[in-house]
C-alpha cells in the first residue's frame, strides 16, 4: 500500500510539472482536515464571505495548532517522540481516534 501511495504521489507531482505546484499540492493535502471544517467555520464566524487570503491564514493557523497541540493524529512532535522512545501505541491511537471519528 505504501508503494502504491508513493507511486500515486510521483504521478501527481509529474502531472503538476513544477516544484511550486507540487509543494502547494502537498500543503493542501496536509491541511485537508482543516479545509474540510471551513464551511462550518465560515458560517459560525460571519454572514459575509471570508477573503481567500484570510481563509488561507486561518487554515494555516488551525493546521499549526493541530500539529503542535499534543492532541494530533500522529503528526505532532509529541506523538513521534513517544513512538521513538518505545512506549506503547495506545496514547497515539487514542489521540488519532479522538481527532478522526
């Protein structure tokens, strides 16, 4: 499965042709959980549309909070440190389940 994922990534990056587009795609993919929440956030914040630049900043802030909160889904530093120290996976699994219903 990892090999297929790597192959798909290479094909997408080849299709995109430029490093800038490939970088933008990877960022979009990493921030997908935050992007999926934007419709609810937009409606809760205002009846007016958010400017694209403001929405992009908000997505970036939410992404950074998720990664650095210690309650991420395996991507945050604390989870990787726990994993590398040889502790069991239950804490990481519990956090993942809490953020990925």
